[in-house]
C-alpha cells in the first residue's frame, strides 16, 4: 500500500503532511504527555516526513544496470565549449 502511495506524488505529499503535522504538534506543544504518545509521535512524524520527501522528490529506481551507465555519454562530452 505504501509503495503504491509513493508513486502518486501529490497524494504522497498530502499524506506525509497529514502524518507529520500532528506529530510535530504533539512533540513541540510543550505539554507533559505519556511516554508512549511521544514515542508514537516520533515514529509517525518520521514516517510522514519520509513519505512527504519521497512525494516531493520522486521514488528512486530499484535497480540501475551498470551497462546502461557505461553506454550513456558524459554530459561534458556533449558540451564542446568546456
């Protein structure tokens, strides 16, 4: 489910914010809370930030073939002005 979520970038950004903002409020509100609620807020907040960042930057490829990397020309080779 999470893997499908991060492929939909706008939805991933919204879900990430929906998880991170309340967790940040619990952590930074300054009230005395039960220990497990603060721990849960840390885990949920970190998960929310990770989903948000993945939605913002996009998912990285699982595998990169070394042959494709070698065959690809260098960006500097295309620019004769350097």
